[in-house]
């Protein structure tokens, strides 16, 4: 099991924020679920660095675990999005873990 996978699983189980590098940028994420798509692992997470328009509802982004690096679980907790329902994003995906 990869270090990133273990850290994401811990963050989801404990509802902890993570910092990670994705496409060369440092991001702060609130990971809500881990799922498999076509043999690859993905995390659905709220990007806490994203600036949302006032009329825009924050939503989860999907990040391929292979693209994440330098992932660290923080002690800061998060509350899942109020509308969050644990489910695989599509019928072809397999949900592995959710808050």
C-alpha cells in the first residue's frame, strides 16, 4: 500500500485535513471518500484553497492518487459538506472508504 493511500485513508477515517502537492501546486484538501476507477485510486475532496463565487456551492473535486505527492495529514478536523452522500461518483467506480 502506498504512503499516500495510507495517509488519505487515515484522513478520511479521522476527518482530518491534508496538505499535498498536485500538478506542482501545494493544496489543502478535506478528503471525503476514496474510490477506484478502472484500476486507479481517486479521492473526492474539497479543495480548501479554491475561491468559490458567493453564489456557487462548494463541491468535491476528484484527484487521482498517483498525482498526489508530499501528502501530510494535519491535526485540523473538517466537517463533511452538508449535502455529501457517500457514493461512488459513477456506476463503474467502486467506493472504498468515506467519512
